C-alpha cells in the first residue's frame, strides 16, 4: 500500500510541476507579447486558463493526499479518543461523497455532455470535454487518497484506533 501511495505521489508531483512550468511559460509569453510586442497572444491566454484549472484541481487532490487541504479543524482539535475517531470518519465520509458524487460523477457527466455537444475552445480548437476532465480526474484521485486514509485507520489492528 505504501509503494502505491508513493508512486501516485511521485506521478502527481511530476505532472503538477510540468503543468505549472508550461503555465508559467504561457503567462510570461502573454506578458511579453502584450506589453513588449503590442500583440496579445490569444492562444497562450486560453491555454493558461485551462492549465490553471488542471493545476488547481489536481493540486487540490494532491493536497488532500498530504492532508494539507483547507480545513476548519477546531472541533477535531477539541475532540479526543473515540469521538475524535468518529468525527474523522464522518469528515472522510463527507469528503468521499463530495469527491465521488460531485467531482467524479458530476464532472464526468459534464465532460461527456460537453464532448457530445461538440463544444470546442475558440482559440485552441480542442474538445472542451477534455478540458473538463480535470473534474473527474481530480475527484478520482481524492477518492483514492480518502480511501487509503480510511484503510490505514483500520489496517493496523482491524479496529478503530483510540
């Protein structure tokens, strides 16, 4: 299980760094073309928007795996013992519902419907369904991380930890 987790983490790191590098290059070129060449590049503007979506959502999934996602954990910090464990399981369940139903199911439907409708991006001419795939992909990664976390909670002894 640890090897799989490490492989997914490394893959996401390389993927996110690559996308971020291309995103930065697009934005730099956009600034150069707009302010130095006086001819804004529409292609890099659109590509930067799409890359930003992918980096943001896949980055959020990676942050979920590292347990560094945005959280209000005041109640969790005040809880102890069995109550804390139950609260952690409840929070994981809510996250699992959101990632599974909203991102994976809803995002897949959006990507598919957009693909079927034949919507393409104005400048790049790519299928917008591919762009919207960032939703179900990030949701699936989140589901993976949440399930791995739940398994690790019960894996050590076969019971809930104290």
